[in-house]
C-alpha cells in the first residue's frame, strides 16, 4: 500500500451488534469473561487486558460489568487496533493515512456505536429505529458524505462542512464522527497502549 492514501477507522462499540444477540452475555460473570477472552487471546494477555480495561472504565465512570468489558475488548481486538496499526504503519512508511472513530449511538437500546451503524450515514439510508433521526443525524449524514466524496475526489477528506481533517501522524489525530464531530489527538489512548504488547497475529 506504499503511496496509496488510506482513510481508515472503526466504530466505538463494534462488537455490540453481535453481542446483543447473545442471551448468555447478560449472564456473564468474571469467570465467564476470562474464559471468553482466553478463547481469542493467550491467557498471559487476556487476564491483564481484563484488569486494565476494568480499571480504565471505572476511572471514566463507564460500565465495567463483565459484558461491557468483553464488548470493549472484542471491539478493539477485531476492529479498532488493526485499523490504528494500519494507520501507524502507513505513516511510518511515508504514506498518507487518515483515521476516524465513529461514536454516534444507535436508537436501539444497548447497541451503542455498533458495527455497520456508520454505513447508513455514508449512504444516507437511515432507519429511524436503528440509526435514529432528527437534525443531528441529518447533519452527520452531510458531514460523512461530504468527507467521503472529498476523499474519493482528492485523497483528502477535509471538506467545507466538517472542516480540516488532519493526517493521522505522530499525534494520532482522528476525526470523531458523532453528535459532536471534531478532531481529537489520540482518542482512547489508554486502551490503545494496552495492546502494544499484543502481536498482530492475535488481532482482527
């Protein structure tokens, strides 16, 4: 991909689209959490990830239940960290990379910013019960369509409606796409750092 400008990103709660369909998730306890994570990662990584995610979420005042920790770990392992590492690699090789984090929450309770929710905003195919509706939703549609079209035309997603979209770069700049769309430096950096010790072969 050397020399090919890339726009990459993920949704904040990707795994919830799949997790919400599992009745067992509501009954998950700490032992079950460790067992589930250990199916995807060696135990020397999994146990530490669980402990660190719980600490971070409690510090933020976020839900630190076993189910929420599992969804956060699966989201980052399968989606966010692979996307971030791609942006890092391209930047290190002198290739332009833009990154985003989609944070708009679904109208369906408990789904958060789940997998595939962003697609309706890119193509303006909002389903009220899933995507939500109203002026804020329509504004986000405009932002994302303008940015995606600008990127397709010019290789730069910056646009008049959304503003300047900086390269990922050393500051880990990302466009937050949600109710309050804005550029942020290294969003959710505490979680990203946890994965530094985990090899690529355990991601995605």
